[in-house]
């Protein structure tokens, strides 16, 4: 009789333990282990660079006004991220003159070669080319007063990472300009609200927003500065 009672007690204990385990909720997956969804981006352009040299582009984009708003003047150091053919690079180089420097940054080796040859041909010795990585412009620390991403942001796959890596190269008060076109990310455009949100995540604050670049008002111009550490 005592053996039967013992077996019954052990059986009841095992059933109780099983029920207890079944009631414990399954572990919640750690957020750090779940990759965040990546927004849509456009494929970085790798074609004929001469298409960026269309007649009248200076007037359409009002590039001189853009440089004024970014504080680009003689003696300043400027970064042109996604420099392409160097269209903006050479204009900024003439503006900052011999006492300033323009860093032409691109992930495309052919673009870097193209700009280097262009700088030599146009006798602009204040242009320095940088073959960067998609997530890091690889600019010298504390080197730049102004940055422009001209129709480039929609091609950046990890913009928050890129902007965070940019911070160390900025001088105090440096301005970051972004010119892009309204779109969904994969149609060679991106909503300005997306850029503003991602810049905030990277530690930047919006200083100005304009839509004077191009008369169709599809393009916009945003200016950011880094938030104080």
C-alpha cells in the first residue's frame, strides 16, 4: 500500500512540474537580434558621368544660393559626398579658392579617377579625392565646415550609420546640406520626412528647409547641424 502511495505522489509531482513549465511564457526574442527593416533605396549610379554636366544646371539648382546658405566661402573646407562627375566639387573649389579644400567623396573608383583628371585639367589644386565605403565617407577628423549630398541620399543603404560616421569629421558649427527629390527610395528620390527622421536618429537637428531648387518643387534642400554631445 505504501509503495502505491509513493508512486502516486511521484506521478502527481511530475504532472505538477509539467503544468508549471507549460505556463511559463516563451522567451521574448532579444530586440538586438532582430534586424531592423531596411527601407528601399535606389541603386548607386555607375553610368556615364557626363550626364551631370547638362547646360543650365547651375541655374536650375541655384547652386550659388546653395553655397551661400551652407557658408561656403574662401578658406572653408567642403565635402562633396557622392561627388559623381565632380559637378559640385569644382564649383565649390572655385568658391573656397586656394586657402580652402574640397573633398570629393565617392564609392565609385571610376568617379574618383574622373574627378582627379578633371581637377588636373581645370587646374584646381585644392581638390582632394576620397574613395569611401558605402557607410563611411572616411574624411579626416575635424576637417570640414560644410557638407553637401546632392541627389545622393536616396542611394545610401544605411544612412544613419553614414551620418554617424560623418560626425567626427565636422568642425564646430558645420552645416550639412542634403538636396534630393521626393520619392519612395527606389525611384531616385526619398521623402524629406524620412531624411529628417534618420538624421535625428544619427544625432543631427534640422536648421532649415527650402524648396527653391528647381521650379517643379519636387526637389528640396535641407540643412542640418550636429546636436551637441
